[in-house]
C-alpha cells in the first residue's frame, strides 16, 4: 500500500537543492535528494518504502510543501527586486 507524506522546504531549498532526511516506517533514516530548481508540489517516489499489503511492498510518495516566511527583511527584498 502506498503511503503519502509531505516534507516542508523553503524557497532556498527549492532553488539551490538540498538533501532532506525523514524516517521510514521501520525507523530507518531515508533521504530525499531535492535537485536545484525544483518546482513546488514535486513528488518523489521512494520505491518499496510504503506499507506491506498482501505480500506486496508499497511506495512512499514524498511531496514537497513550500514554506514561505511571514515577512522578509529590507535587504532580502532589495536583492529580490
């Protein structure tokens, strides 16, 4: 059975890329490698990391959840403009 989860990332993570760690069902560490210039809501499929059902191992579907700050500093604003 496929499982779905979201991982919160910020704009810099999506622009520059990042390795994000999360825990699998078995408690082991998993890693999602987010490449540079990744679009929001991108899904990464981790094969055979979901739940077992009927002798089959499902996938873990990881969706990126873009986190935007509530405010930005003047210097950041100027850099973006």
